[in-house]
C-alpha cells in the first residue's frame, strides 16, 4: 500500500470521480423510470435498491485502483458533488449520501486491513456497503415502516446490485485499467 499521491494519481482519481458523478446523475433518471414502473405493484422503494450499485461505484473502483485508505471516500464524495452540480434531484443531500457510501466502502477495505484488493475485497466491500447503506436508509428513507417481507426483498436487491456494479464491475474495470498500464 502506497502512502503518497502522485499528480498522475490525483488526476486519475478526479477523472474517475467525474465520470462516476455523470453516471450517478444519469442513474437518477433511470431511478425515476424504474420507480414509476414499479409503483402500480407497490414496489417503488425497490428502485433505489436495484440501482444503488450504480450510485456507489466510485468508491470501490477507487479502492481497487489506488489501494490506499481515503481513496474510496474521496472518489465517492467528488462523484456526489459532480452529481449535485449537474442538477441531481436530491441536491445537497447527495453529498451526505456520498460520505456515507464512501465510509461504508472504506469499512470493507479496512476489514481486510487494506490488503485484499482481490475477490475477498469485493465481498468485504459488498457486505459493508450493503449493511451500512441499508441502516442509513432505515432512518433516512423510512425503511422501518416496511414489512419484514419487503425489507428482505429490499436487502437482497441492494446486495445483488452492490455486488454486481460496485463489486464485480468495479473490480473488472480496475483489472482492465491495470492491464492497459494506465495504472502504474
């Protein structure tokens, strides 16, 4: 694990965060469409959990690329700021979510003592991010009002989304960047 940041790393982290911020912003439109489609079935809250993996991608991607404490949190917060400035529908609250999601991912890497940026790291960050963000939504989004059946559905959907987008896809992108020698 490296302790210093080169100018190249700072620029790469910023670019990744900006790209992810644009993805976060676009995910807002997808969220609205999915929420609208699920509303007649009483499943509108599921839209958030199905798409959450897209909203947390910056943190695990930065973790797998830079392999150092702070990179996931910084990337997620910068991405959230970009989403907010693009006109994201949740405004300043987006930054709070970015902080919470970045910390959740950091906890997954911290659980491995920042030594496993392999598939164990994928599972650790998926578990930590799923649990922490679910607890956050318990209070912020009123999940405490849902039935146990609905909570189980939401939790499983969240886990799968975070595993696919924040875990597997982020890891594969990081691997491709390493193979292309963009990362040294």
